[in-house]
C-alpha cells in the first residue's frame, strides 16, 4: 500500500503536464489569431456632401435632391462586392463623430466637388459628363481623418434619335436609309430611345439614371472604392505570389500555382496582375532606396482551392517575362479584369 501511495503524486503530475501543454498551445494559437487569411472589416459610409449646385429630384411629385443618397448607395454596393467587407450606411455624420463608441473600423465620406454635364442635339443627342470626388477616410477609434484622395470619372455617348418630324421629312423625300430604319413609321430596329418624360428645372432620377453624366458618377465612385483600398493598404490589399509552375504546363499554355484562394475571395475567371518592383538608389540620405511597382503580366484564375489557385498566363511583357516568386495582386472592389502593360 505504501508503494502505491508513493506513486500516486507522480501519476498526478504526469497527467497535469500534457494538459498544461495543450492549454499553452491553445493560448498561443489564440494570440496568433485565426488561420483564416483575411478578417472581416466594417466600413461606415457617412452621407455624401454635395458642394455643387447640381441636383437630381426623386420625381416630379417629390422635388427633393436624392443625388447624395444615390451616390452613397452606389459606393455601398461597390464595396459589398468584397465578401470580407461589411458596410453600414448612416443618415448623419455628426452622430458618428460625437459617439465615443463609434461603430465600424473606419468611416468613409465622399464630397462632390465638380460636375460637368453637356448635352447637344444633332440627329440625336451628344452627351458628355465629368465628375470629381474627394474621398476622406476616418479612423473608427479616434474619429480623426487619416487619409484623403481625389477620384474622377468621365463618359461621353451619342444616342441616335432623329425625331418624328425629321423622319417624316426624309421619308417623304424617298431617302432610302431612313425608309429602311423606320418603315411606315415603325422602329423595327429599336433605334429610337425611350421617352424620358418632360424636362423640368431639375432632372428626375428616372431621367438622370440613363444619362452619360450618371455613368461618369459611377466611374468616379468605382475609382473612389479603389482609393479606399489604396489608402488602407494594410488590410485591404490583396497580394499573393507565384509559387510554382503546374505539372502539365507547356510553353504555349503556361499555368502556375499562386498563394491566393477561396479564402481571399478569388473565383474562377478573375484576372490578376503580376507585379514586380524596380529598385532605385536616390540622393536622399533619409530615403536612399525607392521601390516602384510595375505590372509585367496578367493571369486568369482557372481553379480555386482553400488557400491556393491555378492561373493561366494571359499576356506578359517581352522584356520582363513572368517568373516564379513574382507578386500577384487583385482589386478588392469592382471587376477583376486585365490591365494594359504599357
């Protein structure tokens, strides 16, 4: 009995050591964070500030300006294209700044600083729009502005619409082209645009949403989303590397394995950019070396896995061919398409 009693404390110590070791591993894993590649971030969108006289009415029955709200909704829809970004739209900016427990990791506010909208009639309508936005980024903890950038967008288009009276003039004189386009007054080829309704002192949203100027707004908002990703480059920059060539790769069909996958929101069909940095030695002692990135190729995602993907080389620079260990990048918001290599 004495021998058994002597061994009991040793058995207890032996049992406690593995348990303590497991708890230490779990604690270390919690300190390191989850193995997931990206964490979900919440962006708060503050109301858009319109610094111009340009307005868009809800309708002729509700003559109040809805341009700022439509711009905010468009930016929210663009940011929500990234599955790791949650968007919260607020009605007032003052409440967010005054709240000591501010929601969101960051807040974004757009300012409309310039709008150019032109329209000219000539057998149809020539439209041109140019928009300039200012994007301001605020820290969610302190409420202070941490970054600011400019974004612009433009668009131009021509809509063929000769009008009923001018069509009658040409058809009555047996002009063959218009007789074919509008046989007996019927728009068989659907070339005449739909009626936008009567013109008022301000365009209604139904009229404005089909114009070239609104397309300019959407182009500027898409660039604003890219500016947000650039300003918060730490967590919002999607970067991977070319790890190895695929086993069945050929010189005519070069396929690679990259270190980005489904957990990074990649999908088949996405186009990624292959980038490389040039190193420059400067005369500034405080900034002796400068790294400037450049795009040397485009690759298309063929198949995705949890943390890797298989990509196909689309094009590359002849003087700078794509190589192993090159960086691959992709925009978080908006379409992922090929970029020019010029």
